[in-house]
């Protein structure tokens, strides 16, 4: 599958939902958990309103609730099957089925919006980023975690891993390599952290910082919606 048409993406995640967590752990050697904890540490929230977009099976939503227990965490995804698993894993968190390009929230509702390994799947990515900006309160924080652009040397070793290991694991555990090959292909068309930063700036975000993990294979950007000067 080399298209990001929302219906196809939703259908694919519905299909792989039961294996998603297991495969995520195998493919990343469990490292995604450490990185997710790292990106949301030291935010100093108490009674914040937090939105986890493309929440999938609710991993990051669960990590946020454990780290900031007095905060209200909401997870959003358009795949009902992924959300079903998220709800079972996190009974204290509210999950909603919605498309990230049309969020069902009032303007300036959240203190923090996070999205992990989600933007890469959204055909109208810039529309989703505008929606994030809209629903964030002034002074609110946006954090995006996704695959980055590793340097050429690292990529030389990584590409065979992406195409062969991930597709083989997909076929072995799931009987179908297509969704896992999609992971590699979707990454090739996904903007680099530098290009993403330009999109955030165009949207209105400021004070943007990028942090690389695993030699740039994974990258997180943190940015703020700041009150504009009149
Ligand atoms: C790779 S998973 C990431 C799940 C989770 N955030 C994680 O880090 O493991 C991507 C998720 O994004 C969801 N998704 C993709 N496009 C979406 C959209 N336009 N609106 C809502 N959810 C979307 C998919 O259904 C899927 O659950």
C-alpha cells in the first residue's frame, strides 16, 4: 500500500490492531516506550488538559496519565479497532473516534497536544497541524514524535532493516507484509524534522526544538503556541 488515503489507512490499522503492540515492541526492541516517556517528562503539569492524537492503542495516553495523574487525558483516533484496545488498556482515559484533520473540540481547549507516529500517516498533514494549533490554549505545547531522517551512513544499514526485517516480522506474525512495508514507504515521503519545523512556523508555532533519538532514526519536536503581540 503506497497511498495515504484516509479510508485505506483506517482499514489497515483496523486490520493490524490485534498485533500492533506486539509488533511495535519487536520492531523497536521496546525502545519506543523509553522514548515516549522521555518526550513528556518535566512538563510540570498538574491539572492540565492533554490530547493524544492518533492515539492508536493508547500507549502514550497511558504514559501521560501515569506521569500526570491529576490531568485529564483524551485520546483520539479514527480506527475503531485500535481504540477498542486503547480503552481496554486504559479504563481511566477518555477515547474518542475522530479524524485529526477535523477535531471535535472548541478552540483553545488543551494545554498539551501530542502525536506519536501519527503525522506520517495523515494525507492532509498540514490541516492536522492547523487543527492542533486551533485546539491548543495560548501558551500550550505541541509535541510530535515520529521517524526522523538518519544520516546517510546510518541509513545504509537501516534501509535493509526497514524493508526486510519489518516486512518479514509482519508476514511471520500477521501473515501479511503489506502494512509493515507501508511503514518504510510512508517514511520516505514524510518531511524531515527541518521541513516539519518550517510547517510549524508557517502555522504560527514558535520556540521550536528538535531532539533526535537513535542517530536521528526517531525525532521529536516540541513547540509552543504563544500569545501573539498586538
Ligand atoms: C502508527 S499508529 C500510532 C499509534 C500510537 N500513537 C503509537 O505511538 O503507537 C498511527 C495511528 O494513527 C491513526 N490515524 C491515522 N490517520 C488518522 C487521522 N487522520 N485521524 C485520526 N487517526 C488517524 C491510525 O488509525 C493509527 O491508530
